[in-house]
C-alpha cells in the first residue's frame, strides 16, 4: 500500500511539472508572437511589399500549413493511446497548441475517410467456473469477411462473426496488451482498430453478445464485472465497498484471467459515490446518482428500430430515489413487478420517446409484413429415407420437394451432420476450411453445420496425433476435384486460410489415414488433393 501511494504521488508530481512546462511554453509563444507582430509593423512602416511578394508569401505559408496538417493526418500511429480516467471537475478549456491540433487531426477522418474502429473486451464463462477473456473487434460496412491486419508484434487474422463484428481474438500476451493498449491497422486502407491501455476494465451483460462486454462505468442497481491488475486489486475493492457492493467473487489467472489480472464478478453498486475532481481511473467504479434508460429484448431490426410485434422492454436503472417519474410519449408510465415500464400506446407502430429525470431515449416500432412465399433456408438428408430431404424455413419444418416445381426459391444453405472425430471440413478450393465445435457437455454429439462452401472432406482436428486405426478421411460431399470453384463461396479467401487448407491435407496424408468410403476412385481423388496441396504449399513458401 505504501509503494502504491508513493507511485501515485510521483505520478501527480510529474503531471504538475508537465503542466508548469506547458504554461511556460505558452507564455513564451505569446511573447514571441507579440514581438514578431511589432517587428512586422515596423517593417511595414519602412517598406510596402509588392503584390507579387504578398502572393508568394501567402502561397508558401499555405503550402507549409497544408503539408504539416497532411503529415499529422497521414502519419500512422505506432502505439495505442492510454486511457484517461473520468474527472468530476469542469471540462478543461480547449487547447490551441500544435500537440492539440495533432490529436484532433488523428481523431478526424484521414484522407481515406476512415475512423478508428473499437476493440471491445469480452469475458465468457465456461464449465467449472472458468472463464475465457478475448478481444472483440468491431466491423464497419464495406470491410471484407476475412482480413489480415498489422499489429506491433506481427499480424492478426480477422474473420467475420456478424454484420458489425469480427470473431473473438485471443492473443497469447493479452495481459500485456490490456496494459499497453491494442492497435491494429489494415495496411491497404489505413483502417485502424483501437483499445486504449488501462489497468481497470468494467464489463456488463445485456448487449448483443453472449457473456460480458466492456462498458464505460458502473451503474447503480446493475450487475457488472471488473477486470483489474493485481496491483490495483486492493484499491478497487475499497472503492467497491464504498459503493455498497458486497458478495462479489474474485477469479485470477488460475481460473482463466490474463496473467497478473483479476476478475471481480457479481458486482452490483447500490450507493452513489462522488467523483474526484482530477482525472482518476477509479472514478469508473464510483457510480453517479444518474438514470440510465435501457431498451432490452424484443427483435431489433436496426439502430433504434424494433419489430412492432416484439417491442423492447423499457427499464430504468440508477438510484430509485433520484429517478423520479418516467414518461413515455408525454404520459406517465407505470412499472410492473419486474421493473418494465409501460404507458397507453407505448407499443403502437411509430416513433416513441422515453423521458426520466431530464434524460430521453427514442425508439421506433415498425411492422413487417411477412411474405407468404416459403423458401428452403436450410436442408439436410432425411435419416433412413433414400434421397429424402428435410427443409427448414423459420419455424416451418417440412419435407423438401423440388423448389422449382413448387414455385419456391432455391436452397440457400446445406446443413450437414459432422462426427466429433472429423470436425474439420475442407472444400475443393484452397482456403475453404471450416472447424466445427461439438457440444462439450454431450459425449459423442454430432455437430449440425451450415457451411459457406460445398464441403468435400472431413478430417480429424489433429491428424498427426490421432489413431490411424480408428480415424479416417471421410467424403462428406460431392467428389469435386481440387481447385474446382463450383462450390458456393460466400467469403473472400486470404493467405492464412489457404495455408491452413494445405497443412490439413498434408498432415492427414503424412499420417497415412485411410479414405472412407473405401473406393479406388475416392482414394485416387484424395491422392490428387495431396499432390495439389503439396505443390501449392511449395509455391507459397
């Protein structure tokens, strides 16, 4: 505790010295500016410059300013910014120094119009009270499904998870990255992904993702989790006690947290705590007596739009003594036993506004007329029936006949069953790799997979370490030759996927796994795949 207090005192001393240096530099700049203005005034009294000289000087100064601004905007970052904790005092006045202009230029769109995208922190709880901490990068419209981005320590492969997000990334040095910050960049477009480095992260549920995702700070009456460094654990627990939190659980790196970090679960603040005047990261753990209007559940169609038949639940979080009355569309709302607010006409089609304690939240309800025309969204073979198929379209499950004859749209995705012994699917085109994950709580359970391409083979996850007497290379689709692109492809293939495809085939070939079905034609097809993967691997090297 004494060492931490000394470190904080040293940090405050350095901040005060930096502030004094900045004020001295600004005073010197103002004095120099006044002196330059006086010199120009005297020069103008002695000689009037010609129009040509004025134009030349204006052009040169403009070129210098534009070059400086362009350099500030185009210079790539070399490290992620540090997180600056919130402050309870009034906001600082705007700075006009060159460093401030550079900082503003970095946050604005550059020449390519790209803003830095966020990287969220995500915590998933698994069996046995263990956890998994990953990074969740966001995705903007127009970005490809697969992307390899630059990072200070190498490269990172991004694969689309949803329309607005890429899949989780789990770096080996996650603990160090959280302290230093995350900076990724697409060298082709200049698009950046940022997560500022810090010692404390606040997470909560109720988002569009499973598990816990980072949020700005603690909110009264809402359950959170706090991820902090081990050196900050004592200070964090002290602030949580002041906020009325009790009964939380602490998990460390033995439970899956990053090395040198601890996760405090089931943190629910009940007492507001004022912020310190100066910037302090612990202010994120001091809940203010403010009100948070939340729209939860329902079927969200987009930004602030919900399906009228499935509207969101309106809830108000915060200090109940300070929240006051809640109004929906100007009418007093009533709360149900589980905390949901309703008012006459709140679920009608159209825009709505929720007001509470000076804060507003708007949303709209739209009606979507369902189409009476069905289509084959997913299909898979019928067990025990030769050439029979089952089709799924939303809640409709029926026998699949010829879509063209019934006037339906053709099938959009084929569903197959993957055995747990062969969880890796390979297509005919290099880079078409899909790794399935069977349910860990059901022994021998098969995976139900909808592949974005036409799979040809299913192989073990680790061919070099499997038992060749029991494992096989299984044909699961049409016997397409290697390199055949007739299989549907819905994602752009990048080099890491191609290398993974080649490695999987070469490892299964080195192990000498037999082919199933045991047919000479299928064995020859598998040998063609091995030769194709070997030649492609040599060209990639």
